[in-house]
């Protein structure tokens, strides 16, 4: 039952994020949570604390990224849960052409329903290419988002629910 509830909550939170509502997803992070994003792009680094993770999510939504949950694996008891999500994210230009498409593995450690640690695994070269695209088109979300989302360390889909 617990694993089913976690999967349902993940799908619900991603659907909300795709609508621009990051509240449900953000509420699932502990205040002291850490999100690790790999690579050398403007997205890369360690986002420590819920407010830093919020700035990451604001940027995610602001540049038009949306995602689909493809698979969710849940293991362990509520006081020490591992959640692994296979996630596909993408962004389209104003004409509807896909300008970014990536597959991501999200590894999360969850304690009593709150994410305390998340590490993302994805093709970082695609993220760098997306950065270049955003720079070329001068996306209004880019300058403000870049200024506010550098990590502290450096200064859903409509599929049926389980």
C-alpha cells in the first residue's frame, strides 16, 4: 500500500508541475533537502534547502519544461525509502517544435514522506545544448532564472495512476 501511495503522489506532483503548480512537488521536500544536478550547464550544482530547490523548479517551469513519468520504483520502509523515477522531459519552441528532449533517472532518499536527497542522472550534453538554445532565443525566463538558481555550493504525465 505504501509503495502504491508513493507512486500515486509522484505522478500527481508531476502533473501539477506540468500545469505550472510546483507547490505539491515542493511540499514533498524536507526543509534541509539537497538536489544534485550533474554537468557543467547553468543548471548544474547542489541545491541545498527547500528555497534553493524552489528556485530550480521556478526555472524549470519558467523555461517551459514539462515531463512524463515513465516508471517509478519504490523500495524500503517509510523511515528509509528509496524512490527511483524514470522521467522524460522536453521543451518546445513557440511553434511547437521540440527543442529539448531528455530522459532522466531521479534517485531520491525519502524519510517519512519527505525527500531528503535527490540526485538526477541525465545526458548533460543535451542540457548544455538547451542552455545554448535559451541564450540564442533570449528567453525572458533565462536571465532572471539564472541569476536566482545558482546552487549555494557555487557562490506528468496523464497516464493512469497505479
